[in-house]
C-alpha cells in the first residue's frame, strides 16, 4: 500500500513518466504452449476411474500419472480450493506460483500451465477445461483461479489475531502430504507451497493495490480440469474460508467438500505422452 501523502515531491516530468506504455514482461511464446492436439486425443480416450472427496476444512492428496487428467469439482455449495502439486518422485520439484503468474498472468484458465520450481521450470500440469471461464474480469478487477495469493496459514493468523487455528489450508495440506508420503508433519510442512486458488475470486484494489477477495461465483457442478504433464502428487485443501466472501482462518464461514475426479486414458495411451524435459540450463551461474 502506497502512502496517501508522499514524502517526496514529484519531478517536473512526472506525468510524462507515468504515461510511458507498459511492456508485457513475457509476451505469448510458442515455447510455453502445450501440445493441445495430443492432449485432446488422450482426453477422448480417458475414462473416469476414481473420485477423491476432500472434506470441508481439510485436505487430501492423490497420485495422478503423467498423461492422465484430474478435475476439481464443486459439490454441495460454493467452496474455494487451495491446490499444491509435487513431482511424485521428488517433492523438491513443486508448483511455482510466482513464475506461473509472470508467464500467464494473475488468474489462470484453459490453456495455461502450472510451472515447477527451479532448477526444473517445466510444466507440471496444463489446464484443459474451466467452466468459470465466462467470468473474465469484473468491475473491481477481480477474477477466478488466482496465482496471486499464498494460502491461509496459522502463522499469519497468529500474527494478526493471536490465536492458534489448525484448519488453515497450509496445515490441511501439511497433514494430507504427511499422511500420503508417511512423513512427519515437520518434514511435510517444508514441501507445502504457494497455491493455485481454485474457484477463488480475487484481485488487487485499483486505488491502494491491496489484495482482495469476494464471494466465489462457483456453483455445484463447476469444475477446473487439468492434464498431468509429469507424474504428480496432487494436494487440495477445502479452504476454511468457504466461498471466501467474508473471512478465512476461522470456523465462521459455511464450508463444503470438494471432489477430485481422475480420468485415465489407460497405460497404453499414456505411454504416448512426452514428459516435458527439465530446464537445460547448466546451473553453472557463470562459473567455469
Ligand atoms: Zn485457505
């Protein structure tokens, strides 16, 4: 938030400086595009094989093999989900929301990809369907499925209101990953990371640049569907904020479960999938 009364006077050419046109940092580039034709062919073959229920104010993890699809589905009532992705065989490779934001923008939809942490920087998943794509950006600058927030957590809750709340998305994901990978809570917590806020409606206020949320437009039956580019562990928390229209980090909001549906084209079809390579950068950083 900028000071309302700046301490420093603007230069004489302040208006001219402000009027300089912005330049998109990462313009659309074929290198970050998925092979949509190959994905569509696999989707045609894919059959629903499994549904995992994520209880309200809790999380669940599920394995999704490369070449399969997973769908996050709204059921019963409006509910926001906080999504983490890990490489199934290397938890150090995880979703990198900041670089995904830089590459695709503040809010994701069909065609956008979820990129992994350095030194890998490769697509972990590609969004293939989004029943909320009609929403666009509203008059407040809000939209759905953001990569601008982090995840609600007990540390910020403690900082701002003093109490200990244990059902934040951060703790929910920690418990779910610990159980899924048979790790201690302390070991699992290190791997929990900033999320894709599925179904959440967010933005930054235009006057002060503050992060805002508003009631999600999601309705039961809405879904966001992904193609797994590498073998994944998918972690999803049903946020204690419910539709995130009022508050989170508490038991105040009405919450609902979410479902993760897995669609598999079969091992033979999945064998056609080309796993994206890790970044070819040599990590020498200029040495030698
Ligand atoms: Zn949350």
